[in-house]
């Protein structure tokens, strides 16, 4: 148990913490990665970009960072203001960083100051997975690498990786006969995140509906060819 607790979440304050977590997540998620990239390049000049020559991947990486940061900062704040020693404490903490992750995802896809027209979702989706449960994020990355290498198709790899990540949440968080109250609380939380992850995958696929149409017609560009 931590020796210092700044503030104990209660049933009365939990709702306020959820709202603050959601607002924070939405604001972080809605930050335009392309604008952040251009500002960074302007500061650095023409010599190099943030990641050297990986100019085209920088917005994607920034999306990942946004998603992970929204969840992890919310988690840290919830943990700092709570004891975390009981299943009830875990549930209260979970509600805060869960809200931050969902809000970050929605903020990226539907930013209010860009007319609710934002990014397509895979980067922020991966970032939220990193914050929620890193094994699912690892499953996403491994699937993407395998499919992308086999098909040279980034859109197909991303779609399949999103599905596998949701399955990883489901398969990797089953009770397995335990009677631990803390584990069952964690299982309940992961069950909620499983549904949220699946729904986010569906929304992301919908945002990529044009890519799916090109996949079905065989006109989706291949990685490294542009055709």
C-alpha cells in the first residue's frame, strides 16, 4: 500500500474524476498530429525530422503517443489520488483511465475544432491499447508485421491487427478458475475493455471504409510501390 494518498476516490467524487479523465483524454486525442509534426520540423529546420527520414510515419507515431499518454497519465493521476488496495479502489481507478482512453480515441476521430473530422484511428487505437493492456498492443503489432510482410498491404494488416487485438483482450483475460476478488475485479474491467476494444475496431474499420472498398476491388496501393 502506498504511504501517501492525495485524495481518496469515493462514489461521490468518482463521477467527477471520470469526467475530468474524459475531458483530458479528448483534448489529448484531438491534438492534430500533422500540425505537431510541422511545428517540430519548423523548429528543427530542414536538417532532419523527429525520427530522421521516417517523415511519413511521424504522424502515426504521434497518434500512438497521444493514445498511450492519455491513458497512462489518467492512470497515474487516479492512482495518486487513491489507495488502490481493494477491488473497489481498483474499480474506481479503472473507470477514470478507461474513460480517458475512450475519449482520446473519440477526440482523435472527431475533434471539435476541426468540424469533428479527424484521423482514421489505427494509431490512436494502438496507443490506447498500450495504455490499457500492453499484451493486446503487442498482438496488434505482431499481426500487423506478419500481414504487412506477407501482403505488402498496410490497410489489410491494420484491419486484421485490430481484430486480433480485440480477441487478445478476450482470450487473455479469462478467469481460469480463480477465486481472487481482486482478479475478478480486474477481469470485469478487462471484459468491459474487450467490448470497448471491439467497438473501437468497428469504428476504425468504418473510418477506413474507402480503403476496404479498394481492398475488395484490388486497387489498394501496396507498401513501397504506390500502386
